[in-house]
C-alpha cells in the first residue's frame, strides 16, 4: 500500500490573488455587463429603424429625406465634439438623457399620428366605394 501525500495550499506555494491581481473586479464586471446590454440594444435599434423608415417614409423620397435630416445631425455632432472638453461628464450624460426623452416623445407622437390615420382611413374606406382606404377623387365625389 502506498500512501499519497496531500499537500495544502500553503505548502505548495499557492497564494490567494489580491484585489489588484483579480482578472476582473466588480467594476470590470459591471462595465462588461453594461457593454453587452449596450450592444444588444444597438443590435435591436438598426432593424427597428429600418422597419420604421420602410413603413413611414415613402421609398421615392427616402434618400432625400434621410439626407436632409443628416445635415442638422452632423452639424450638432460637430458642435458637441468641438466643445466636449469644456463640458463636464455629468452635463454630457444629462444631454444624452434629455435627447433620449425627446426621442421617446417624438416616437409617442409618431405612434399617435399613425394610429389616428389608420382609424381615419378605415372610416373612409367603409364609406368609399373604392374601399382602398385612400382619399382619392372617387371618394371626394361621393361625399
């Protein structure tokens, strides 16, 4: 019978890592989770944005409208980046939060307008002989 020697951590030279030696501390884990959530949201944003563009912006004018909206956006981004060193981090986060609230308000308004047009078009289509839901000359003549 052979005996097996069991060594303890202390005798083998193993030491518990200190806080500086930890591969990822609590702050690092929080940053990693926040980064992953951010990437998931970005991954959801672009398909949603393309769906909204296809639904609400006519294809014939889509490139013109998008380019017109890019002009003030790019001017705004350039101004903020030009002055970013003068703005405290708290102000930048407050600006981002305010813009997100403004965007949510615009999205709510778009939803209300779209829902009211759907209701109005369905009312018109029940009274119009064409039944296509659009206000055309044939519907105007009947009313």
